[in-house]
């Protein structure tokens, strides 16, 4: 599967959507998802892993409607929409969340929109996806799941790094989420600070006083420390082997002289 493209230096209208009123748009790494005022969903771009939801991995050069969200299952005006690195998601009738594409590292890809039953019954208001993790703002909770390595799920330094199933972010429980955003390996959440001043005081605050260079050096030290230890151990091992080899050589030489 190969996607070729030509850079577009200036904004250009999409001809096939000229007669439609687009009300929502979400962009992934190499694909786009859009919803018009009638609740129809369009996708286009790179089709790998089924992220376009058309039951095939074919690339789409122009917006194409997803057949699942037509007729009796169009999106309501308050639907949420998101696009991750290799997946897409939206809420349809009754607020049910649908996802498609590469949802997790292992397992089959979802070639067309399927309901995410773990979140049935929740009032989903916000959602975004990163490389392989997802964040949702629902009711007075914040929910996340997926594969993570750098704490992007928000479970804390002592919590689990990854979660195959949606799980509440305890630190944000009871807060009204007003927006979420997921990057490649990080997440951001906006909450309503009304009536939760005491809760906010319990959270660690980044005051921005530390310089970027200091932060980078700290990350380098944390990253390189295990490697340096491994190199030191390998160096010590090589020295021991060299010392043993030298000792064996001297012993052999002494034995030869003794024989003579």
C-alpha cells in the first residue's frame, strides 16, 4: 500500500464537498475525517489498517462516505469526532462510540466502524486519540486506555502504564472535562476549575522556571544512565577476560621455561 501526494502550499477548496456543509473535521497522521450537517461521515487519505472505515485498505484521493453512518444511523449534531495516528472514532445515535482502524498494538484491525461497548451508557462529550492511546471526557470523569510508555494515560507514576480496556483517571475523577488533546506521546486535559480549587491544589504544578536545557539534560541522564551502566559492566567484563587471558599466557610461559 503506497500513498503518493503533492504538497499544497495554499488553501484549496475540496471540489467533491462543494455542495455540503461540513460541521466537524478531525485529522490523523495521513487521513482526514469529516461530518456534514446531515450527519454523514466522510474519510479520505491513507487507507492502511482500515482507518478510513470502508472495509478495505484502499487509499482515497477524495472524500468518501462511510456506509455505516447513513440512513438510520447518521451522526447527531452533538456527536464527537476524533482521528488518531492510525484510527478514527465518532459517536452516533444514542451517544454510542464507534471506532475503526488500528485500535491497539496486537489483535485484528477494525476495517469498518464497530461499537465500543465498554463505554456504552456514558455521556461522552470530548475525545481525542494519539499514536496508540485514547482520552475521553464523559460525565464527571476522564477515561483513558491504550498502549503508553511515558505516562500519557494519566494513571500516575505508580499506576499501570497501559490499559487494554477504558479506565478512569483517578486524579481527575469528579472534574468536569472541557477538552482533551492527545499528541504522539502525551495528553492534555482542560477541566472546569469552578468549585474544585482544593482539588487543584493537590496536583503538582509546573511553574515554568526550569530552563528547557535543564529539562533536556535531566531526560538525557535518565535515558543514558541504564546504557552507561551496561557499558560499564561490559567494560569490566572485558577487562576481567583480558586479565584472565594474560594470566593464563604467563602461566603457560612459566610452564614452558620450566620444561626447558
